[in-house]
């Protein structure tokens, strides 16, 4: 019984140690801290609405594009709706441009399926508000 208790303690200690190492390696990756710990004073958060053509379904198309946007470094929120062929994206303009978002959307699905028709500034509710000089 003592051997089993010692083994369980050792196993538990190894799991704790390994999880601490993973957190330290994330903080040391490329000499930076994880995005959640980044200084928010250097962010320029913008919200845009993107009109997307070429989507044929909710699960395959809209969710694929939404996933690609969410995985893009600098994007803090993405929602793509098949019903109105549009998406709302919140991103750090110091790290990404509207053209970067366009390239992510159009590259999803191999680059031949989806096209960004328009990118417009969105209000806080995520409603598109066309701004002068927006990508069309």
C-alpha cells in the first residue's frame, strides 16, 4: 500500500511540474508573454463587418471562415453568419490590417471559394457602418 501511495504522489507531482513547465514555455516563447498578459495600452481595437460571397452553408463555410479568423493572431472576436453572408471581427489594428483580414477570409477553403465584397467599420452592436475609404 505504501508503494502505491508513493507512486501516486510521484505521478501527481510530475503532472503538476509538467503543467508549470508548459506555462513557462508559453511565456518564454519568442521572448514574449502570452497575449492575455500583453499590455492592453498598446492595442488599437477595431470592429469591422465583412461581407463575404461564396458561402454555401453554415457549418462548412461560415464556421470554417470564423475558425480561420479566430486563429489569426491579433483577432479577439470573430462571428461569421451564413444567413446574411457577413461576419463581425474585432482585431488589434496595430497587428493586423483590413487587408490581412481579407486575405485570411479569401484563403480559407483553398483560396478559390470565398471573396470579400466589402469591409466596413461596425458600431458596438456589430452593425456595419460604411466608412470613407473602406475596402470594397
